[in-house]
C-alpha cells in the first residue's frame, strides 16, 4: 500500500451492475455515503441495458476481471507467471489449494478462479491502496477472494446470501469461512446455519438488505384530480 493515501476496500462481484442485485449496489452506495472508499472488481460485464438510478450515484472505480479463459488466456497466464516468479512460495500455496479443490469439484472454473486472482493481484491491485477484499456471494467471487488472499496476503471477508450457501460444497464453504476475517449474511436463519457449519469459526454478522423508503414517497405537490 502507498503510505499517506486513503485505504480502500476492494469489492469482488459476480457481475456489475446487475438489476437482480440492486441490494449490492445499494450497499455500495451507502458505504460511500458513510465515507468508505471502494474499488469494484466484477467478474462479469453487465448483461442488461438498463439499471437503477442508484448505480449512477456510485463513484467507485471499476476494473473488470477477464470473464472467460478462452480469449484472455495469454493475458491471464502472463500476469500469473510473473506473479509466480515474484512470489514463488505464495503462488505455490495457492496452486496447491487449487489442485485440492479441482480434484474435489472437477470444475475447470477452479483453475479460472486462481488465474483471475493472480490477474487481480498482479495487474489490478498495484497502486489502488486496497487493504481488504470483500466478496459478494460465497461461490465464485469468494473463491477468487480466497486465492487473492493467498497470493497477496490481503485479508478478505464475504457476504453469503441464499443459493450460494445451500448449493455450495459444504467442505469448501467451511474452508472459505475458516480463512475469512468475517462473514456477512442477510437472514438470521442463514447466520445460524453457517455458525452450526463452522463452530468456533469467524464472526458471522446478520445484516438485512435495506430498502430506500423514499422510492415509495408520493408526489411532493398535491395533484389536481382528473375529470
């Protein structure tokens, strides 16, 4: 990190902006209003042509991770090889974890998550003053955050919501929680489930998704009744 500059929280997202994840953009907007500087690292470009007005108010810088392996593979390999040369022990540990998870899941996405994390750490994080990584959803974004933690030493946390909790491999979810600084979820039921999954694990906080009640305000000026 660069001394004397404001510390930044890096947000790893599945996609941004997404109309189905307005609760995330609302959270980002609120954190910025509270004075927290953020830098967004989505794993996917937006797929809708429209978005909510609140997204336009977000000031955070946005850098997209390469979405697939096919076209960006040379770029991903380039930065990962340089990172492995610069930090051989850290990269070996991350690679070992990737192989363990790959044998367990048999999913090529596991390789992609390591390469995306290496790209994030080597190509995107330098100069940003990011001091902590937070991932939204316990599956792919948190996998990238976990590998980035191993490659950079930056602490990470994640928000777990619904499908990502109950369809994730329990063993891999427990591993993510064991390495995370803390976990956030959106219902008390989820919090209890996660606590039972990892007794003695990290702090698990229940934070409900808020709704801006001003969206439901009536017109400020009384209207004349129509005939």
